[in-house]
C-alpha cells in the first residue's frame, strides 16, 4: 500500500497486512471510520486518461458516475481514494501511544491523504 498526503509531498508505504493492522488497532482504540471518498475527476482520469474522444465522453462519464456513486468508502481497496482531514485526525488520536510505526504517525500529521492505486 502506498499513501500520499494531499497537502504536501509526504509519502508512506506499508504492506496490506500492516495497513489492516493499523486500522484494527485504531478501531480497537475507539476510532470510528468516516469512510474514504473518491474524487470524480481523478477517477475519470484513472479510468480513461486524458485522450478520450468527445463522442465517448458521455458514456465514459456515466460509467465513472456509477462507480463514483457506488463507492462504499473502504480503506483497503487502493483506488486513489481520500481519507479526509477529520478522519485522519481521529485516526492519529486513536493510534497515539500504540505500537504503530512512528513514521506513519508523523505522516498523519500532514492531514488528509490519498490511498494510491
């Protein structure tokens, strides 16, 4: 798994198992996940790039809208989704004093972040 802060150039990497452990420790410490969000424009570019023909744009937009509105807010399916500032703060609070990698806690200080695909 790879994460990049929205407000800066901070990056953090770990395995899926380590990420699932981080989430489990946070939940055990009363973190209530808000859910991640998908950015429509980012999702469109990820699927179709920037070279899509105009006549295909309407169909492509409908497909992306379906994916966008059907998003379940999960944290483990890496699709460039965003963990919002408020959720990041609560996650950091729940992990404070735990055995989680200190580098991840420092990464969280940057605020919201993207779970990179």
